[in-house]
C-alpha cells in the first residue's frame, strides 16, 4: 500500500541533498507509520522505507504500521538497522537534530562509518503543519470530550474543594468520555495562584470570591486537545472581573482576525494590543498560542517574535492571559482550524464568565 506521507517526505529528502532520513521522534514516527508504541526507528531512503522495533511491539506494529518494511530486532534499534544493512548505499544520511542525543550520535557514527551524518531540523514537522481530514476528525473528538468535561466538572468547583480533587475529576471524566489519556497534567489555579500561567494543581482549597483557571486537554488516536476556561466562585472583586473581561475581549478579537495566510505575529498583536490598551500589557507574559496535533505544542508558534506565516489547514490555540501577582489571573483558550478566510473554532465550551 502506498503511503502518501512517505512520498512527500522523499521529496524533502531529495530537496535537502540527502539519501536517507533517520526518524527518531515518536510523534513523527506515528505521523509517518501509524505506530503508537514507545520504541521504534524509521529509516526512509529514496527507494525504501524501513520500520525498526523490538519484540515487545512485533504484534502491535504488524497491525498499525503501513507502508514500511518491518524489522524486529533483539538488539538495539541502531544495531538492528546496521545488521540488516538498512542504510546500504546511502552516503548522506539526515537525522532529526532535536531528537538525537550525543551518545546516540556516537553510536550512529560507529555503526555506519561510511555514512555522512547530516543534522536536519523540523523536516517532518513542516509536512505536518497542515492537517488532513482524519486528523481533524480526531481533534474534533478530543475537543468535544474536553468541552463535555468542562461542563460536568463545574459541579466540583466550589468552596472547600482542593485543586487536586478538581484535577482528578477532570482526568476521570475525560477518560470516561473516550479519551486515551490526558494531554498533560490538568492545571487548576485558584485565587492568587491564578497569576502562575502553568500552576499545577495543589492541596489548596478553593475559596469564595476567587477566580479559578482550568487548563486541560486529552488525546484521541494520538491527537491532542487543549482548553482553558476561567470561572468565578461566588462574588469576585471588581479588579478580577476587569481582568476577565479584558482577556475575553482580547481572545474574541484574535479569533475574529485569525486566518491562514497572515503572519503569526500579526495574530498575536490582535490580542496583545487590546490587552496593552486596557493597561495590562506587562501582565500578558507569553505568546498568544501554538500549533497542536500529534504534539501538544508544535508549530506554528504564535508570538510577537514569530517569523512564520500561518497556513490554511493548521490547527492552533488562541489563549491570551493576564497574570497579576498578589491578585490572580485569567486565561481563555480555544483551538481553531485556520481557513483562507477565517477560522473554525473546535472547542465549544462557554466563555462568558460563569459564577458558581
């Protein structure tokens, strides 16, 4: 069976003046082959495509891997590839420089002394920027699970409940609704802890008068969701409400502007300028968003420093936030599928301030 992703990769291999590419990153291996296990190597040459794993995955790879000749090795992956001479005749061999340790590099040099090893950067990541129909379907499913989980978990967000208990409820409900696993450890940040963008859940108990930020996601068939909502428990201070309204307006402004073809930094500016005009510019301390797919965080990177142009067919997060030390913070995040004329929001959970 022809694997179109392999054929696209071969064109990139040839364009880079290479004879082969060693694929080491597990998300990239899954993108090319369909393999969902934890130990494998792919070798794509101009004529052949090889998949190498060990005996633990002999049966699993037989059902999952498409378009590759499989090698099941009893030794290390590189040793197995060398013994089978899978790089025979390849003089310039690319490797994923962000995913190869120095120790493994030395092993490759020893096992393939006649090959010139060439570092590459994001070759497959570039191919994966635009999502296909099957990929988008998996991401819609993951987003729907997170949406449902958000609505259901609101019952647990009440005074006296620990952040850790809310996080556990999120994980349970995502699995119950069909997720393979959490995309990451759920973030639950209440009260003053809301000023920490990546606050892990703690034993702190939620109190009346606090904002609570919930940031979580799940994985379906390898593809991730990422959703953030901020809710209020009881009556909150005027400052907290102002922060929430500024973030919501900024996020909606960015969603109105988002489309394929624009510069990523322009999209970041659509939200950042709104927050700056409201007097909170120095409290928006991260980029507006990121690409999402087989990885939770992938290209494109949407920030003021980005030099990328957004592509129709990419799925990105749009997640402005304001974080004020001693007060707290708010963040609102959606996933959006970019089109040539706008975007389609995949996450549907309500965003108007919910007061519990």
